[in-house]
């Protein structure tokens, strides 16, 4: 049976490897698609078939991202290569996107996670959160031992790293209870861990790449559409908190534990904390780095809100915004962790810092930026607007548009990674918003958030794959919990996000309809 599954997987990857470029070539060979002549008459295209050439590149990359027939970062290189060869993008600008300021932001997450791991601050934080609960209720114990720690750790910028940190702690906790692999409580706890990490993806702007995809897609349209760390507390953090609570409750509703009480939980946690000893200098300096970067990220957003209330602060806000862009704290962080020493050893050696960065994600993200720029400059975005205008006249309000674009992003995440699906769906959200005369901030943020919801299968997101490897989880129970939790969270997203994003637009002085 395992052998058959492996063969199917290999064939699927081989099919994707062939299908991607085949779709690209097909679009080059067929006659011009409908409405391309209308677009050509309105704007100056790089060449007649530029929109469908860009569509071919998009489909090629989408197929390779979904099938994972080659590394995701390698697929990201397709965009600058093919778009530059065609003259849609200049080679220099196409390659410069791989050092875009946005990329520096989530590189900070990798660096912080590496610091937390090296000095053991991650384990101390997880145990400190676990020790908050003093009772013996199994459901509440799981919340404080697994769900809350992994949720809080997503502030370091990686839901995968956060899950990897808490997973062995939860595994050790379950083993101290002498639970078998058939234990429903162990199963529920593991599923709840993965679900909480998935919910944490919405917590901060750096918690997962799709959030930053939304930021870069919006800012590519102009400075007035920028979204900062402070803004994200309004549009993203509420969904993260709701997702944490909903997924935890759904998990224990579906997988009812056989245990009614847990004895000596407090003693077990305290014993683990004692093993750590007092907080080391490395941990303290890492904590300083984390707080420093977070504050520096928050200051411009706070001043933006303050200056809208008190105009006399506008000059201060303007200076800080120019002097302290969001990439600046990352540079400060890198210098800090490599220069500040603990007993003669830097917080992070330079080579440790480089190894801590997931370069596969960097190239994936850079390729997505190049693709988005190419779709716009090729005339593809204008072509898509023309199709929507001619054939989808019913998109006239924020809720309808949010529903359509969020469904697209949500569904793509089941076969593809959340980052890849965000790069596919968010530019579509911008295009549809333009055609409907709606501020793109609203559907783009909702779409990016929708790309982080799926959790029904191990393949949907790394945290679910990690917890499934424990051996405690039955696939059917993971699927049931995931589908119920995902559906509830998605409905809440559609109901609340237009209101939250509209409120953000109001605070920034932006109209909802443009």
C-alpha cells in the first residue's frame, strides 16, 4: 500500500513537471484570447500576446508550486527568467526583488527563531505559559501546555518553527501520563497543537508569509495602500484569537478525551522548569532583541494613528516613517545579535544566522514579487479587469467581493502551500477590486487571511504535518476537526473582515469605494 502511494506521488510530481511548461507553451501557440485586443487598444502592451504570456508564466508557476515537483524557491526563479527574456521586466529590476525590504522583514522571524532555539528561550517561554494553569482539567491543561505556547511563539515569525519548539514538550508531557497511541486525549492534544499554530498565522504581520504577501501586493499599488504592524492588530489579530479558541473547542468536541482529570500536572511542569535553572544572559539578551524589534516595528504605525488625531504630530510621523522603514529594525537586529556577546560568544554567529534563514522561502517570496510585477506590466491585470467587467457584473459591494476572493485563496491552499496560494489569489483580489471600484485593502487582506486557514490534512500546512508524525492522530479525526474548524473560521472571516478592514480604512482616511 505504501509502495503504491509513493508511485502515485512520484507520478504526480512528474506530471506537474511536464504540465507547467506545457500550459505556458499552449498559451503562446493559441490565437489571442478574448478581450486582449480591447486591452491593447487602451494601453501600450510590451507585445500583442503579453497578457496571455504572463498568464502562461502564472500557470506554469502555479502548477509547479502545487505539485512541488521542484523546490518552491526554484519555481520562484521562473518569474524573473521568463518575464525578463520577454522584455516585460528589466533583468535588473526582476533580480532586485529578491532583496526587497519585505523579504528582510520575515528574515527577522527566522533570525529570532534561531536565537530563541539556541539559548533555550523558546522552551522557557512555553513552560512558563504552561505553568499558568494550576488545575487538573485535561482540556484546559492542553490549552496551556500546547495551544497557548505555540500561539504566542508565532510572534517570532514562523508557525512551523513554533510548532517544532512546542511539539517535543507536548510529546514529553503526554509520555509522562503513560498514554498509548490509541489515547483520545493524546490525539486531541496533538491536533489542538497544530490547530493553534495555524490560528497563530494571523497573529502578527510576520507570523506567516501570506500576511506579507498582502502587504507587498497592496504597496505595489501605491504608498496610500500600505499596511503596517500596528494596522495588523485591527485586521488580523482578532481572527487569530478567535481561531485559537474555536479550533481548541472544536478539537475537544470532536475528539472527546477518555480522561476526566489529570493529577500532578503542576508538579510535572515545575520539575521541567527547575531543570532549566535561572534565566541565562543569552536568554535575556535574546528577549531584549525581540522586544526591541517589535517596538521599532510598532512605532511608525502608532504615530500614523496619533497624527491622524493630532495633526501637529504629522512632521514627527513623516520623519520616523522615512528614517525607520520596516526593514531598518531587521538590519539593527542582525548587527545586534552578531556583535553582542555572551561570555565571549555572539548571540548568533554569522554562519548560524545564515543557516537560520530559510532561503527556499526567500526565493519563493522574491519570485512571487516578480510575478506580481510582471502580471501588472504585461497588461494581464487590465485584461482580467476587462473580463470581470464584461462578465461578472454582480460584484458591487465589499462583502460579495471579499467572499469571492477569499474562497479562491481558501480553496487553493488545499493543493498548494499557503504562500504560493497567496501569490496567486491576492493579485486577483486587487484586479477584481479595481473593476468593482472597491478599495483593494479589504479583499486583499481577507484573501491573505483565508490562505492561512486550511488545516484538515497534513499536507495543508507544516504544523499539521508535524503533529501527524506523532503517531497519535487518526487521519479521519484530523480531517473532521479541520473541516469543521476551517469552515467556522472562514465564515467568521467573511462576516468580520470587511467590517474590520473598513474600520482601518476609516482610521487612515481612505474611502471604501474608490
